[in-house]
C-alpha cells in the first residue's frame, strides 16, 4: 500500500513543487488506506466526512437520491482525483451525496484534523489546500455552465473528449443521469454521431 501513499505525496508535490520532505513526512504521518469492493459505499449522504479520499486505483461515483427515489449521478471520480463533497468537508457539515465504488478501489484517506493541523504548522500546506480548493471550484463551475449553456449532445461529446477512458467503465444509466440526458435521447445522439462518423 506504500505505492498508494507515494502516489498521493507525488500529487501534492506536482501541485505544490516547493513542498519540503519535512512537510511531506507530516502529511504521510496521518494517512490511512481504504480497500473497497465494487458497490461499497465510501461516503454516506447525511454523514460528516472525517477525511477526504484520494483515489489511487478504481472508480467511484457521487450521487444523490431524488424525491422519486432515483439515484442521480453527479460525478465520477477516477484515479488521482478526490472523493469528497468538498464544501461539506471543509465546513464539516453532512455530505449531500453518496460516494460509491463502481470498481474495486484503493483510496488514501487524509483526515480533516490532520489537514487543519498542517495548515497551522506549515504555510505551504495552507497554499496546497487553497490550490486543491481552486481545482474543485473550477470543476464545479464547468459542470454548472455545461448545463446552462450546452445542449445534451454537446455535453455528451465533451464527456467523450475529456474522459475517453470512462465511457466503457460507467453504465449507460449512470452516464445519462450525470449528463442530464434521457436514455432514449442519448441513444439517438449516439446513433447520429455514429452515422455522421461513418459518412466521412
């Protein structure tokens, strides 16, 4: 499991190159590892997240359950991404989403208290925290704007372009709810794309 921890520390260094060995040692001292099977829940909705999860291997989806009891996927979290409802995590409020493994996953857990302690001890870790928050905000903003300004087909094409490796790893129904597209509509969109591709 040391590979998982090293991968996370490497991601810290990539985002914040000036981080020192001393600071990395501090981070490492608080880390734990979760090994989860497919369909296992990593974070429960309505519970306070005591740690943020860095996905070393595997794939998760974040979803909520609507008033009709349907599971609505909001995000897929793959290798080198964080599994967390970030705004709830930093305020230590209950998560609004479930995070469930689609595939067997190995996740590095970074505890909330350990992160806060790092901010107080090392200014560079506070900077790292800010950079992570900015990345999360950019992803969230992009998702909101895609629903405001793009058609269903544009959202699907963008997903194909940005996550080509995920198209075979997520179910059609999860993909549909994530993109906000009815299943029949997505089938039509895929057919149209396939036909236009074969005409070139």
